[in-house]
C-alpha cells in the first residue's frame, strides 16, 4: 500500500502545481514550496535505511525526489524564495549524484582481444506475476530474446503449463511451482553440473542454486526472490534472506551470477551491504536506471529486479523489456565471458 500512498502524494502535488501556476497566485505557490520540504526530508531519511522499514522505503525514490525538487527550484526562482531555493538545490544535487552515478561506466570494458574472439552468455529475468494471463506476450518475448539462461519468478502451475513448449528448448531446468507469488524456475542452455532448490532465511522461500561450466569457467548461478519490505516483518525477512545468502559466499564459486527480484534498490543500505559482502557488481553500472517496477505506475517506477555478477564478467548489454502483462518489466543482460 505504501507505493499507492506515495503515488497519491505525487498526483496531489502535480494537481496543485498546475492549479497554482494557472492562477499565477504567488501566495499559493509559496504555500506549495513549503510542501516541497517533504522530498527534502525523505532525501535525508533515505540515508537511514539501515534502521527501519520506513527509512528503507524512503531510500528508493531518488529519481522522483530529483524531479519534484527540480520543479520546486523553478518555483523558488519565480517567487524569489532564495533561502528555500538553497535547501532544495542541495537536496536535488544529492539525488542527482546518486542517480547520475549509475550512468558512469564501471570500466572501459571491451578490449581488442575480446572483440576478436567474443564469448558471451545472455540472461533474461522475468517476474511473471502469478495473476498475469498474458501468456502470449511472455512467450513471444522469450522467443525474441532467446536467452542462454532464463530466470522466472512467480511461477505457478498455470505458467508452467503455458510455457511448456518453449521451455523444451532448455536442456537444464530446476523449478518449483507455488501459488503464493514465490514459485521460481531457472532454465539453461548452458550445461549445468548440478542444481538444487535452496532455502535461505527462516521464512522458507525457495531459491534455485546451479553450478555451471561456461567455456573454461566454473560458475555459480543463484536465482532468489525475498519478501517485499512492505511492513516491518517483511523488511526483517528480506534482510535476513539476503544476509543468509551472503554468509554462504565462500561456498559459491568465485565466478558468480545472482539474479532476482530482490525487492530493494541500489540506494538502500541492505542492497549495498549485500553487494559488498558478495563481492559482486551491479550490471546496471554504466547503463543507467533501467526502471523495472511497477509497470502500471511509471511515475513511481524504481529498479528492484537485479542481475549481479562477479568482477570477471564484462557487461556488454543491459536493458529492460516491454510490458508483458506483469507488474515488472523483464531484464535482459549480455555478458562477455
């Protein structure tokens, strides 16, 4: 419900902005500027995401804060509210740096040697949405992208039946169907040495763990889907699951790909801590925001669907896919091996 509360605030703000601008009422614009201190407070609250679920929720909307604060700066210039302008500008700059950092390449990563003899692997992550019945859209997109590794979340019996034909193209598979939005499946054209369903944390949500051989590279692939942090308990359980995975890092191979709707964004403390402990990198680095959820509320979209890789991989391509009926957009990554 928290996403709808934030959405209601944004809609209210935009309506007030249009009405006040239309009437050119300086007093009303000044009243609106006061409300612009809300994203300033939320900007600061996001840095406390380690300490509670409401702070954690505040950490995810850096882009939205930047947009609203930029509008506020314009209003301050029009009304010559210089003190308010300074406060809003500082908060906007903080969010600009955090958003902009995702567009800075991790490295200059395609050497002439690599270009001469490319070895690649492609991954497609799709949170299907257990209630989604747009089977045709999903099938067409999987056919179009034809990934080497297909990672599916919110898998249930209806989805497995609908996708049965296309999944025949994957020689290696491990899945578990559930009706509670936490069914999960990993399908691979790359040879899999061994795979299993694992449970990390006390809540008992399934993850798929696979050991693969890719060229000369021994590789661990983990597909996981923690609870959303929509309540203090969900916040605790999500963090517990991520922490339980991180404690197993030495049991995984050095070369690793971690895939999943992690129900957190790159600005949250627990995401950053998880990536650090896993010694992985975010494939978005250098490719930008790539917003993935919720499809039906694009003004509030954030990135909670992630593909993380060890540092020996080169990210050649990363993009989000079209609306396939789910509340999540697919995520496609092409890796240089």
